[in-house]
């Protein structure tokens, strides 16, 4: 992995409109992005039809045209990339839920795999609803969850990405988990 200063420079170059900087950044961070995608897939979708590389590439396509994001560091980049991945998975889950309710008129025979996918899609949508409630209540708590849970950042990386102290991250993380549990029950 490149030193953080190289990543920061690439982020600044990308912000200034350099498509090459974004391509280089994704190349440098590709292994971490695949781990991030694997984590998101394992936590959120189980066996949906998108694989790790596919999720990284889908997120790449969504982010490639957004040079004005103002990402400041590696942690911030990973948090945003993770959020985009999560949104892709949520869109897929919504699509599956629409199909389940008759949005797709093709007749199918359900087996255990279909039931598992439908249950996972329902669970992902419930988590997204809970996170939406948390965002409405306290946006900083929701960003902490995105960094810690979805992006897999450490307390220190989350603090750096959000511009707050480690201690504040700990407090936010504890409070956010409690609230999410309440919203999910």
C-alpha cells in the first residue's frame, strides 16, 4: 500500500478533476476495496448475484464522475466507497423485494436458496430503515456506523475520517449501536 500522503495527493488531484488520479487511487486501494466489498456482501446480502469484484466495479462507476466530493484522506475515501457499495446492495434488495411482490411477472419455483436471498434482502432493508432513522436523529452517529461497521475502519481511522477524537468515536459507536438495536426491534 502507498503511504497516506500519496493517497491524499491522489484524492486532491481527483477533486481537481483528474480522472487518472481516481483510476490510480482505485488501483492503489484495490485490495482494500475488495476486502471492503467482501465485508459488505457478507454482512448485507449473503448470496445476492453480485460478487466482490463486481461490487467494487459498480461502486467505481458510481464514483468515477464525482470529482467534487472533497475527500480528505484514506479513511474518508473508504467510508464513502463503502456507503456507495451499501447503496448498491440496498437497491438490489429493493429490486428483489419488488419482484417478490409481483413486479416480475415470470413464474418461478421457490427453493431454499430463493427463500434465503429474500430473507437477506428483507434484513438489509430493515437495517437500511434503521440507519435512515438514525440519520434523521443524529447524522454524526450514522456516519460513525458507516465508518465502523460498513467500511470496517478502526476508531482512529474513523476519527480521522470524521475529524473528531477517538473518544468521541467510542461514545458515538456505543450510542449508535444502542439506538440501532432499538430501531430494529
